[in-house]
């Protein structure tokens, strides 16, 4: 994933077995970002209420008519309530997505259930749906389906990525390749005589140390990060 997101969020569970793949999207935390975010909104609301009460208290202490200053605490309380409400995740939906026996099945905690043949799915992506992020499943024919509006972008990027990997056709087996000593490594330019690895995608040979240094295949536009060891 981009932006250093090497591990999925805690709200995503992924399971693969011989019969298919299952992705569970768990309920999000009650706070939009974290409990610290919720406590911050609560603390800020209390501070706002206190500050907005100062004029009224000052007038009362000096035996003067508070007048319209009594509206300040009410306004502060209203703004504080809005801050707290905005920090709470009200829609805490969960769902399970399963790729099995040639079908993608989506079951939501609301009771909604959708199913598509794997061969009929054109794309799965996280989109910015008129404000909140959402997951969009587009079949080759018929209307697209949008779900999980308001979930985090990172969550939806992971779900979409895992689904695309599960829906991708199986790659044909690559025949074994025997690398003979000689030839030049594309990274360091020296001869490849031992400790040779092959790009899992395009089968370009590299020194193992050079692959580790480069972090991916050195072939232009390949960018594969997985390798296999030569015989």
C-alpha cells in the first residue's frame, strides 16, 4: 500500500484458504479517529463552556444584570455538543466479503446481501463519493454498487486491494529457468556467478544483494518486489 501503510488497520481481518478468500470489515471505534480524539473534543467542549460562562459569572459577582450574557453559556454548550457529536462514529456497520466458488459475496450487518460472479466484475475501488469515501464494485453489466460510505480511506484502500488480488485470474505456472553463470546484473553491472534471484514477474536475474539494495526489479516499469531463487 502507499504512504507506508504496510499493515492493515485493526478493523480488517483477512483469511485465505484453499477454497477462497474472506475479508471481514469490523465495526470502527466509536471515535472517528481514536478515543483520544473523542476525549479531546470533550475536554475542549468543557473549556469552551467554562470560558463562555465567565461574562455571566462576572456580572453576577458584581451584582449587575447579566442581560444577554446568559446566552453565552448556552451558545458554548451548543458548540461543544456539536464538537462531541462530530467526533463520534454513529454508523458502526460491519461486513464480510467472500470470494468463493466463482462468486464475490458481500454480507452487511444491516442484513443487506449482494453477490456477483467473479468473471462479471470489472473493477473494485475506493472512491470519494460526494464527500465521504466509499467502496465501489462495478460489474461489466448493470449498475455499480457502493457500500461503506464514511469509512476511512486506508480501510477501503486495503479492502479494495485485497479484493482485486483475490479476483485476479490465476497466473500460469512459470517454467523453471536455469541461470547459467555469466551475464551482467542490471544493478551493479558485474557478472552473475552466484547468489542469483529471479524477478517473480518478469524473471529478470539479479544478484541477491543487488535486489535487496534496489528493493525491487531493476527492469523498467516492472517494479515487482517479490523474487524467487534460481536452481
